[in-house]
DNA sequence: TTGTAAGCGTTATCAG
DNA sequence: CTGATAACGCTTACAA
């Protein structure tokens, strides 16, 4: 079913049908005939032909490291919400945490072409930045700061510093920290640096043997925590760069003797709903993930539709969820 | 940059370039010139024009109720994996659990058009079934059984029955069940019916006052569990239709006196990694979510690429994770 | 208001 | 093997 056939059925030109569809000049009389013809045939215009002609796809490419992470899923939910509302479609690819894939997919999107790209960022390399600068389609980076592209990110440093200050607060506790690769600037670098800075203000220097480097998984968090717990018998707090790692730490703790288990506290980042609900709950940082998805999508659509050219770097706050 | 410009640069016809791109007859000599021209210009063919011409978009539409649920995210991860491997793109829409939206989005996809649709199912209405039957593009339903479309689903009934049998086993326990709307056949109906059947075999009839109806949220699970706990002082087990609800139940339990809290066990469905990791862990059912996403995507691509016409209803097994 | 016709960037046919 | 050329279904000057 094509626009021509509708035109024939309604005894008008295809241009008239096109105008009808897109709100141009059509007389009432013809409008009615066209409406009928479309109704009868169940005609739908071909998105592809329109895109080819107009160069507007109403399509946003989203690149995510994975979906099976509560924080990322919340972000993606937020993006989807805005896109649906504005009648944009979301083209989604998942990299399984392989940062090279990000570039590959962004290039794919650029040439598809989509109207804009949202990158849920992990490791922003020089190549990424070069891409941001030369890309033909607007890009918003989510979750990482970069000065080469518009971005929406969280106050990882501030939150970590705040958190460290609070838990170190009263008496000087013995605190361990399990982080992730510093290649991930937000989660690896900012959180660790902020955390160390917060401790320092309380007069504590994080010693090497109380630092662990973990992957983004419960399993890895478990192993790191286990190693630290085995070598240090008098820890008060294990702070983790993500709630996933924190879950692993709590798993490790389960294997300790009761009195010890009850003494050691675990903290995380992300305010995972399951951690909150069960067991004792942990002190964690609430970031506005869904909001970040919403803001990023809105920002991108703004650029696309209104042609805004002002570079924006949007930092979102946090909330410490103490327990 | 278009195919014509490349043709000019390489001193060949656009047809030759097209053949080069799609593996047709081109002499070595021309191949080389074309390769150079493409290299130099960084040319990428327009996906849209090709789609318009070939009617093959290499595009799969996925309709999901939400992403911020571990099980659904795992499913989506599985789908994405297969699609990426086979060079298909995923167009994703999220309905926020509004089942009418599912139809709207599937229609949108049908007319886009995409090459196939995967519906991560919740409530399958008559309208859904009608759509399955008349759809122009192949559809695979995931997570729900239907005889009107190809589907991949989990053995919800069997798992629930098995689970109920095991926990009721030895001495007759006092067991409560918190389910969800029976409109959701898999999660609401099958799990509840299976569970009751399992209890029955152990000689237990689930009494009305030990049944709760919850939404798909921690909060709602909490409220239902709370209500049941308040009215029944001697419960041994609270079984929940999802791990999310189970998390709510555990939250409610936290507010009970210690001796009671330690007596009551909670069970769920989904094998959520956070529930597994923290606190005491709960007995739950592991479903092969990621596998189901993989199988559904493979099934769909098989239909699209090989034109398989045999209707398939694929039921995936489960594993009880006892604790 | 309306219709005609010229593209958009490909691929497929068909005659060389 | 190669190159014209005609679609694919739509939008948009432009002329009427």
C-alpha cells in the first residue's frame, strides 16, 4: 500500500495525500475522501521513504555497556520515556563492557544515520573524544564527564567525599575501599579520589593493603573483599565503588564469624533496591539515574529540534542514604 | 557522500560500486580503485536507501514492559547479543507495564517496517492474539505461552509446583503466598496454580487469609507481607511470585521481633543476584532468562532469514535454588 | 489549493 | 564482467 494507491482511491494527487498526512493545504472535501481511503485500506506511510527524502529519521541511537545493571536499566528507562513521549524511536546496542565496541556502534549509528546518539559512558578514550568532535550527529554522553561533548553526569567525587567524611566521622575507623579500574573516570577515578579526599579530611590515609580493585560484578567484589578480610582482622568498614561490589562484600562477610560479621559495615554506591530492602541495609549513595536518562534525552532532542548550540555539561547531585 | 560520487572518483559506474559493496562481479582492477575511493572519502552507504530499495531493514523491534527489572534486563541482554552477532539492529520500546501500549508499539513496528518483533509479554489479550495472527511481520512472544504465535517461555507452573512441594515437604508448615494479577498468565496464573498444586500434594490447602495480591514492586510486596504477618502470628514461610516481591516481604520481616524474624523463611522466583548475595539468601527459582532472550532472537532470525514456517512453542526449564 | 515532476541513495534488470 | 536506467515511496518546489 503506497501513497499513490491512496491518491487514486481518493481521486486526488499523491501530493495532496502527503499534505494531508503532514498538515498542509487540503480542502475539507478532499480531506474527507483521503481519510476514508486510508481508513479502508489501513495504509501507513513508509518511514524509510520519508527518511530518505527528509533526512529526518526520528531515531536515537543508544549505546550501553549492558542492561542487566539496575543503574543502567534505570537510565535506559528514563531515556525511553522521553523518546516515546516525543515520538522518537530508540535504537539500542549493548557492548558487554567492551569499550572498542562503543566506537564501532557509534560509527554505525552516525552512518545509519540516526538523528542523535546517547552514549552511556564507561571508558572515554582519546578515540572517543575525537569521534565526539567530528561526529556528524549530535551526541550526549551520560554518566561521564567530558569536555568534548555535551554530557549529563553524577557528582561522583562529591558524593564519595561526603560519604567518606560521614563514615570516618566520629572515632577513627579502620576503613577499606574496593574500587574499579581508573579507566572508568566516574566510577573508578572520581569515586576513589573523592573517597580518599574525604578520609584525608578526617585525618585518615587509605593504606595500600586496605585497597582492592574489582570488576563490575558481585563475584569479583566477593573475591576482593575476601582477600582484604583475610589479611586484616580488625576492619570496621568496607566501602565499595558500586552496590554490586558491595553485594559481593556482604557475601564474603557472611562467611566470617558472627561477632565479626556484625561489626563490619559495608557501603556502596547506587542505592540498589534489593540491598535496601533486605538484611540490614547498607549506607549507599543515591544517584538520580532515571533523571539523568531523562535529562540526557531532553538535551539531545533539544539540540536536534531546536538546534541549540550552547555546550552543556550537566552535573546531577546525590543523596547519601545512611543506615 | 553517495555511491555516485564514489563511482566518479573510481571512474566506474555506480552499479559497479554497488556490486563491490555487495559481493558481485567486479574486476580486480576496478575493485582496487573503488576500495581506494571509499578509503579516501570514508564513504558509508545509506542504510535508508538500501532499505527502501530492498525492503530488508535488518531491524528487530523489541517491546518490553520496563528495563529496570533484573529478569527483563537479562532477557534484553540475550536478545541484543544475538542481534549484534547477526548484524541486526534492535529497536526498543518500553511500555511501563501498560499493556495497551504493547499493541500500539507492535503496530508501529509492523508499519515501520521492522523485519520481526519480539514481545516480552505480560498480559496477552484477545487483541494481542488477533494481532499475532494478522501481523505482516513475524513475531516471537517471550515469557508467556500463546498458541497464536511462536513463543519462548519458562516452566512457571512446574517450577512453582516443585518449589511448593519442597518447602511443604517434611513437617506441615504454615505457608503464605503473595502473587500477582492473574491477567499475567505466566507470573500470576501459572506460578500460583503450580504452587497451590504443589501444596495440595503435600496435603495443604492455601487458605484465603494467607494469600496476598501484589504489584510488581518491592513496596507493594512489603505491604502485602506486612498485612499477612500482622494477622497471622505463626507463619513459617512467605512465598512470593517474584524476587522483587520477596524483597518487600523481607523488608516487612525486618520489622518483626527477632525470634519471629528468624523463624519465617521467604521464597521467590528469579534468582536475583542481590538477594542471593546478601543476608541469609532465600530459596528461589532460577529461570534461564538470558537464554530465553537468545533463543527468542535466534528463532526470530531463523524465520526471517530461512523462512521457517513450523510453529514453535519452546518451554525452558528451571532450577530450584534452595537455601 | 492543487497537481506535476524532480529528486533522496540504493539495488536490480537487462542489454552490451 | 560492465554500465545505463528504472524503480523503491515519499516530500517539496514550482507552476497552475
